[in-house]
């Protein structure tokens, strides 16, 4: 039987529930202010995370409380069904003991989940801004290392500068109004990202959970149909961030690249959100993306807001 480490003096630990979403959101925004200068986490994002289909809240979530104050939060999930485990953690920067205890709990659970999958090791990933409140020296001391960088890019919008563009010849754009459209968007995005770093294949049902489908605005997801090819590109956006509209995924099938589809979908999103009254659009991009996505976005006027690193820890599943 596994013995869990003892919490620091004065700290209590319990699993999260959906009723804790407001408190978790407040903690994440407190850390956002320290790291990027603004509160940028929405309650809907937190609720979607807590509903993730591969999260068992009783075993894969942690709230660390000092009295009634939430000072640490962790969430762990397993999309791979094998060695790759993901985690997300937040602790206030003056709580070093809390940080260490939370990582003890999360790393042990990650190893356990990989072992339950029959994997020989756990390869754990998490994301941190490049100016994190987390003690990166302490992280390195635990065996973590950064392995990839993502840039968060933004661009100002205005109705005058960003009209909704006409599609290129032979291209038809449509929103995901029906079930068959959503299935097509899923298929296009899965195929478009299949060769990308850290991609984890998701069934249609898993993807619906991932995108919080019951509350998603499907009019903000568009598919590009190309004559002679079929549905060849898709962009998924959402409007639940305080600071900007957000492009979650933009993918073009390999056989349809070089036709300007990515740029058209990008400009379409700009124009649509500008007409909605949004004055800013953002997205995240892998800086080592081989498809040229970073150059595409920068060529359309998007500039660096802040950067995020993927950190990795590898542990034997028997440890």
C-alpha cells in the first residue's frame, strides 16, 4: 500500500470538486497577474478541465489549503493510455513547502497511472510560462527539464482593418452547425496535427469532452471545403477569454497546403471577431512547428505576448 507524504504544518489537502471551480479560477488568475500581468483564466476553462474525461477527481486532483485559503492546486490526466501523462499545477510563490508537497503527490500519481497502463516509464509533461512563479531551480533538482517552447501571439483587431474576407476560388467556408460538420472538423484537425510534437490521438467522443462540446459555440468553428479535395482545413476558436478572442486549433491537411487556406481561416477569424466587437485575437504556436505556422501567424501581424515552455520528467513506472 502506498504511503502518501505528510503535508506541511498547517496545510490540508483534499481532492477538487466542480464546486471548487470559482476558487481554483481565482488562484489561477492571481498567478496570471504575477506571470503575464493580467488575469486571463476563465471560469469555463477551469470547469472544462475539472470535467476532463481522463481525470478521476478523487485521485487526480489536489487542493492545498492554509486554513480556508487555497494556496496550491494540481490536476493530472492521461490522454495517451500509455507512458505520457499530463499535469497542471499552481502554487503561490511564497509557499515553497506547498510546492514540494504538491509535486511529491503529483509525480507519484503520474508514475502510478503509467504503471496501470502497462508502460515501463512515466513521461510527464506540464506547461510553465518562461517567467514562472514556480521555482525552476527546484524543478531541475527534481529531474524536470524544458523540452519545447510555445509562443502566445496576439494581434489587435478592428472592423475597418479586418473585414471578413472572401474565400479563394474553389473554397467554401462553413460553420460547424451540424453533427456531421463537427465530425469532419474533428477528422481534419486530428489528421493535420498527427505529426506534431506531443500530439495525442483522440476519438470523436474524447474530443467532444476536450472542447467542452455541450457549452461550445459551434458557430465559431469553421471548416474549409476545397473543390476536388473535400473538407481540407478547420479552425476552432472560442470567445470566453477576458483579454481576447482565442484560436485553439488551426489545421490544414497536408495535401491541401500551399493554397492559402491557413491564412484565409486566420483572416476569417480576425474579421468575424472584429465584427463581434473584439479588439484582440490570440493563439499559441509551437516555435519548432515544421508546417511554418509561426511564420504564417507573424506574417499576418501577430506578435509575441508571452512564451510557455513544456517541461518534462521521466520516471521508471516501478519507482
